[in-house]
């Protein structure tokens, strides 16, 4: 396809680095290819001096200002492949319950002594998961799911410690949209202001596109 000025997309793309505008096509701005991670942060409205906690199938924490991944008007410092929706889905399958059911049960059971580590697949938090400190009184699906949500919040906190400083936190991603309890765990973990666009929750990538 030809852009404004008669240039082809391929010729312009090959001369650019990172995320940049290639020009316009029929009045619409065309950019170099980007991933769903960047689309989601753009759709969520990530600003400088904000931390993005993006939890969908996988999890990422990001701050504008780094060299890990390209982004609009600057690069990202980020840690990716955190346990998130994929880990919760695996647990739900094991427990034989829907995630919606487990979310309600986890909220209702209250604090649990079960300690979970949800790194069931390789990533920055390890390559194997575990549950410990299990007692008969807490051997219920709700207790296990609550422990898993708490584990995800702890792992997010640990990975955020690797990033530059920030002044506010912006939530995004389908897992955070579905889990009120996980949002509460994270809000209690950090002292900074939490920003969450409920209207765009879970579909931030579509707004980015």
C-alpha cells in the first residue's frame, strides 16, 4: 500500500527503529508493527511517571523510560511473563470450578494461611509452583484460589522492585478486570494512587488499535 507522498509502507518501515509513524493512508496514521503489550498500555492511557500493571493471560509491569521494549515517544522498562490468568485458569481446571465461582468463594472465605507460588511455567518468578501450609480447615477451592491471587500480587510487587520509580499505578488487563480481590490485594501492596478505567477494563488493546 502507498502512503501519503507516494512512499510505500515497506520502504518507510525499513528505515525506522522502534515505534514510529510511517505516514498516513487514506487519512489514517500508520505506525510500525507493535505487540499486544504496547497496544494494551496505549489503550489504558499509560503516562510518564506511571507504573503499568497489566494482567491478562500473562502479566507485565512497565514504566516509560527504559530500554527493554519499544513504545510510543520512548521505550519501556518492563518485566514480562508474570503469572496471571494462565496460572489461574490451570488452577481452576484442577479444582473443577469456574473462575467466576472461585473468585466469589475466595472473597467469601477471608484471609488464608495457605502459601502459594503460582510460577507453574518458566518466567521471572521461577519455573515451578507450589502450595504449602495447608490445613484441613482450609482445604477448600476458595482458600486455594485466594492463596493463588495473593501469590500473584506478591510476585507483581517483587518484579516492580526491578523498575524505575513511579508516582501512580495504572491497572489494565482482563484478569484484573475480572478479579476484584486481586485489585484489592495490589492496592494494599502499594501506597501510590491507583488509576483504573473501568469502561476499558479488559479491552485496552482494542482501544490501543
